[in-house]
C-alpha cells in the first residue's frame, strides 16, 4: 500500500472516530443538558410519586375489626365508640391512672389503624359532678409540656360542656396529647401528632 493510500485510509478512520464521538457527545448533551429529557423525566416521575404519596387521603373507615366489649361493660364504657375514622378499638380495660382524683370509674382504651406507630391510647374517667371533672382536667392540662396545637370549648347541641387542649410533646413534636372535659367525663388521648389531630377532632364527644 502506498503512502498516499495509507494516509487516505488513516484520514477516513479519524473521520469515522470523530463522527462517532460527536454523535455520543450530542446524545449526552440532548439527554442531560438540553432539552434534558433524561433528567427531566426522572425528576418529573419522582415529583409525581411524592405528590401522590403526600396527597393520598387517610381512610375514614377502619380496616380492622373492633374488639368486643365485655358483657358487664358499664354505660360509660359502652359509650366509647367502636371506631373513630379508621381507628378501631382494639383494647379496653379498667385502669387506675387517676385514682388519686377519686373517679367513679376509669378505663384505658387503645384505638388502632392496624399500624402500631399510629395507635392512640385513650384514658377516660367519670366523676359524680362536673366540678370534680374540671379539677382533674385542670390538673392534666397544667402538667402538659410542649407546644400548643389547639384549644377551645367542647360544645354539645350548641352548649359549652367543657374545654379541650392539644399539645405536641417534647420529642420534636412527633407525638401529642389531647385532653378534654365533657361535663362529668374527662378524656386524655396520646399518640403520634398526626393521629391525635385526626382522632380528637372526630371523637363523638
């Protein structure tokens, strides 16, 4: 092969390599610089997934069955709802958290969605008069630490029958406690902040 032929072949090879490199560079530029379809598509899909996750509404009915109350349940215990939104009653038993306040009766109940981190623990007790219940309400709310989430009056048929306070606890606001009084009955609900905000606002009294 003559020198002229070798130079011609070498020149063609260089041209092919350069052309191939240009194609690769243009493809990369098209994908990641302009118009950026590869990056935009990935970001768009991720954003859509985040929006779907964040905007997905919580169920309003439970996916698990409520635990039956004992046959000798008192009227107060029977008044506790089987479910609040998608929280079903999974435990209900006599308790003695507030014995020093001399309630007529007291119970601790658990309401669950089926996911333990979302469980709500509810303590409920009744006194013979609203003044005694108010004293217990003041004691409980006075002991609450954390940031105020909500507060106001408990109203039944338009009449104020007590008050309520909701505070996030001192664990970076991950959990919260709601306390409310309705005449002679006092309630205290604890759980994750999100669960408490949903639970107390839909509790029937």
